């Protein structure tokens, strides 16, 4: 049974080889990353059947709740992406004819994004399908274990109090600045 993706096995193996004192903590983190990666890959396969990505799916669902449409800026904010990213997502959905961008008749600078009939229809069929798929991801895990896992993950994330994971200089020794080296002969 594969508990870690190969890339994470490599990282864990190196921490074990160096006899890092917190190898168990490293392994826990890598297991969570492997699980998340596995779910993400499976989700991508499911969504790819519909020509969608997770980002596009989120936009469809946000727009399905707002028949009058939303501005690209508001969509970006609600989806948690940058304005640059939203442009690419909207371009793709527009090419699929799942949404339209409409200029405001009184102010052409104002843009509203709305689902097309095809986009609304896809949402109506996809949401139950995707939610059902998501609900089955952990079906192989007994209910009491799922409840404990959920509790433990909530505790690890600390609800709304989850601090941003910051990268501070974790090394007690310096790393040579390889950017200044030239490997070209």
C-alpha cells in the first residue's frame, strides 16, 4: 500500500538518511500532502469529463447563484483568485459557451459576467454529481474513523484561528548562494 507519493518518499528518505530529529513530523506532513494530491488528481479526472478545472467549477457555481451576474473583480474576490487568474478562467468558460460577458449599456467600463443557458444547465447537473463524488471519497473509511479524522484535521487547522504557514529561515546553517555561480562553461 502506497502511503506517500514517490516525490514525498524521496523527501522522507532523505530526512531519514540525515537522521532528522523530527522525521515523524515530516512524514505526517508528507502524508497529508500525498492525500491532498491524490484527491486533487481524482477530482481533476472527474471534472475533466466536463472540460472543467476546479477553478472553472467554482466560477460556475458562484454565477449560478447570481442570475443577474457578477463583475470579474467580484468573482475573483469570491473565488479567492487574482484578477489575472480570473481573466484566464473566464476566457476558457466563454470559449466553452458557458458564460457571457456583457457591457453595461450606460457605462461600458462596467462588465457583468452571466451564465448562458448551457452553463446553467451544466451547473444543475454537475453539482449533484460532483457533490456525490466528493461524499464518496472516504467511503472506504469507517464512520467513526472519519469523524475522528475530521476532528483531528479541524484541530490541526484550528478553525478560523489557523495561522498562515510562514517560511522563516528554517536552517541553522547557511546555504551557498548558487545564483551567483555559473555552471555554464
